[in-house]
């Protein structure tokens, strides 16, 4: 007992690691970290015809590739060119991963089966959301170590296979953190706000571009405190927790997109020993 108490105390006083803690998790919804051969031109790398993030890890250029939930396990390839301009392929393997089911009852039936008059709005909004998530900006150094954007328990993890009112819908493409309405939401890393909106499903939403195809998204806010063009640093307030859009209670839906693939935000976060034990799945 004494020994266990000592261990816990030790964990609480240990400083947070500052180095890149990102692990390669090559599964659907994860990231593959692929070290590039020396003769590859980093700017030429593509995955599924999309530009990808390249960063320096231990003195070597490495591609960090987002893998969407629909990615098929097996061999995948990066396309690239060598320094002489000759095309080449770099193979990496994607492993399978299965996610749990989640069944939710939504009282506002229009948010599950939208009416005809809602469809124009939904289609228009989908275009602007897709455009924001596909945003690319060149950036030398991209901060890949995030802080939590809000304090609170995980109310719904990433990747759940979802049923709304018993009807199958797209899997959960972000992480839900529950908090009281009005709680400030903070930027998890430096970036630039590229879009804000008030959407049918996502409610009041902010998109932050962190560079090289890494874009984060914050939904269901009660208030938005930034506008397109606002430059933020880690910890800056961007809005407040709310329950706008399709929700069952106040929470933040936090999405992370890399090369237009929605991936698990937890991959960019340090372990949170104080609240992880309280994680609940609704
Ligand atoms: Zn969510």
C-alpha cells in the first residue's frame, strides 16, 4: 500500500515530457510515421494524391500520415520523387482495428432525419466544412504536442460505430469532452483560425489550421471568440462550451484532421492519469 502510494505521488510530480511523443499507430483512425530515405525530396511526398506532413525526427525527415477510419488494412504506399525527380513508392503497413458501437437517442428527430428544406443548408455546409478540413498551408515546424482544449471527462471516444435512434450513421470522427455550458475552450497548439460557422449538425464551430494539412475543429459551442484570420497560440481562448447542433448535452466535439483524414485527437495528447479512469462511454 505504501509502495503504491509512493508510485502515484511520483507520477504526479514528474514533469511533462517536452519531446515529440507521437507514436506510429498505423490503424484506421491513426497515423503512420514513415522515415523517408535520404534521397527523397520531402516536398514531393503524397498519399492518395494529397500532400502530407513531413517533419524532422531524430535528424531524419519523416512523413506523418493520417489514416481515415475507412482505410483498409494491408500494404499502402507513399508516392514521392527522389532528388533527381524520378518517381518512387515507399510502402507501409496498416493494421486492423475495431471500434465499439454506440447507440444514442436524439429527441430532435429533425437532426436525425432532416426535412427536405434542411437539405440545401446541409449540402452547402458540408462543402464549407470539407474545404476547411482539406486546407493546406506550408509551415516549417508544426507543433504536434497538443494540450487539452478543455478540462472534463471524455464522454465519447473517437471511432465509435454510431446509431442515432437505432439508425446507422457515420462513425464518431472526433473526441467528445463533457463540460459545463460556458466553460472556455482553448487552442491546443499554435495556429490560425481559417473558418467559423453555425452548422445544422455541428452547431457553432471553429477550425484552426496548424500547418501542413493539420487542421482541428471545435463544435457545439455556445459562443465563438475568434474569427477567420485570428492567430492563436496554445492556451488562447477560442470559444465556450455549448450545446448547439445535434447534441444530447453540453460538450465539445473535437476533431483532428491530417491530410484530410479524421484521426484520433488522443494521439497528440499526453497521457492524463488524473481523469482517464473516469472516462465514460455513453
Ligand atoms: Zn462528438
